[in-house]
C-alpha cells in the first residue's frame, strides 16, 4: 500500500514573497508605538521637542525614533534633558559622565534667565539640569508590549496581502 501526498505550494510561495514586507510592517508598528511613547513622556514647554520626534526607516525592517529639536542657539536640548548637564550629566547607561563640572558663563560674569513664574534670575554658575530620562522611559514602556505590537502589525500586513 502506498500513500501519495501532494501539496499545492503556490500559496506558500506567495506568502514567502510577502513575508519580508510583513516583517518590515511589524517593526514599523513597534517604532510608531515607541514614537508615541516618546511624545507622551518628553519634557517640553515650547512644543519644539514633541514636534521634532520622528521615525525614520534606516534599512530593511530597521527604524529609528529620534528627537531633533534645537534651541535658538543650536543646542541639542533633548539630549540635555535625557542625559542631564553639568554636575548631573550621565552616559546613556546611567553612569556619571566623565568630566562633570559646574556650568559657568563663557563671555559674561553672570548667566541670566527668566523663571517659569516670570522672575529674573542671575547666577555666576549652575549645577546643571538633572536627567529626565524620557527616551529611556518610553523604551521601558514599549518593551513589554513590543512582541504583541510586532505580531499585530505583521498579521495586519499579511491579511492585507501587501
């Protein structure tokens, strides 16, 4: 007795062609969810940080979420908010940054700014800004859900037959 099994592999071949696009879509969904979390957690009084959050495709199934806001003076303020400055500066891993120091004015005797309440403040030096960790907080929030988000994005893509 002989049993013969035949498989029509046309559907499998079609699926194999769609698979890389579906994986890319799943990764894109995770990146978009991460971007939404960054927007939720970003410390931003002027709106410039939040409006500069973006997701970029950098390769096959590879995306980056970045914050590109710059101050009027060209300073990358989101990095300062994430990692801190002066005596509070740290590395991405959370270790103290090398060469931590007080911040002094470069061309004047005092630094002067206006506080949130409108009070004018002048100082010879400042300790710096404590890190806010908004990017890390967004990453921590999204990590436990990343697999689920990826699967939903991928399955949606396969169902739509992209």
